[in-house]
C-alpha cells in the first residue's frame, strides 16, 4: 500500500482545520479540504495554492446533511478509491448566546449538538466502510475527533475548569468524547485507530477570536502526528500537546 495517505478534514476552510490541511499536504499526502459552503471551500483551496504553493483537493460536505455526506463519500470513493484518515474537525460553538445550566438556550443546544455530536457520528458512520476497506495491519486507518479542553468532565469538575456557562459547546464535545471511546473499543480488534485530540485554547472564529490563545497553525501542529499514526500508534485516548488529558 502507498505510504501517501488520503486524508479528509471536515470543516477545514478556516481555523485549525485549514492549517491542518496544508500541514498534511506539505508532507506529501492527498488532502481533502471540506466545507459546508462551496465558495468558501474553493477560496480556501486557492489560498493554500497561492500562499503555500500546495495542491489540495476540495469536497463539499455539510455534516448535518446526510445527502451531502453521501455525496462526499461517493466522490472520494470514485476519485481515490480509498480513505486512510478522517479528521472530524467541523464544529460550532454558539458562545455568543447567553446561557447557563439553569437557563439554557434550547435552540443553541439543538444547533450545537446537531453539528458537534450527531454530525460527527453520521459522518464517521458513512465513511467507515471506505476506511475499513483502506485499512491494513501495516497502514492502519485513523479517525481523529477534534475535541476541546472543556470536553473533559474531569478537568471541568476541577478548580481549573472554566466557561461553565458554555453548556451547548461543552456538553456536545463531552458527548462526542463518549462516542470516541465507544468507537475506539468497537474498532480496536480491527486495528483502526480512534482518538480524541484537543489543541488547547486557540484563538479562532469558533470562540469569537478570543485573545490569548495559540495561533490556529500552532493548534494544528500537534494534531499532525495523530493523523499519521502507524500500526503501533495509540487508540482510545484523549490527548493534548503535553500528553493524556482526562476524560
């Protein structure tokens, strides 16, 4: 099997996903940049070509739309015949909506869970047959779920926990972590690697460009190794840039 991998990064026209796409492409891999809006995605592909002199591919993908997901699966299957790595990066935060545990915004909860949890699950399930058929013992297929420090119930219950009022985002990411554990256990015997990775506090559009965080490229850098795991790579872990993060 070729050492060059076919990689899909969802929600990757901006932020950490965008930076991860070009970092992986710079290593010689075939990388698909995906976005909900086609114009935004094709503009991002052109920007990478202009600024980084790298060629990446584009696929339209709305993780909340099953027809869009199925069309993306069909396109990558037809054009590549394989998918080695799925990076579930697409996400929303709704952090500008005022809410708390006692006064939740139900519309915000529904929107955030639809993308960050249900969208992640249905996208993964749709691509899993292609990931399975592309998998080998020497070159395992890999699923990376981009998580958050605030997805950790252990961390959030500690004295260091913060932004407890962001219940839509925090709850959706914690639930996605639970799915990560279940999927990793289910696929462990097959050798497919499944991990959750948090870049830590990163200043991006999703948090309203909150100051004081890492740059998006710095946030993406630590994810590269988790996308390119070999046969001896870990599975069923929740990682940040300094090691394991508490579930």
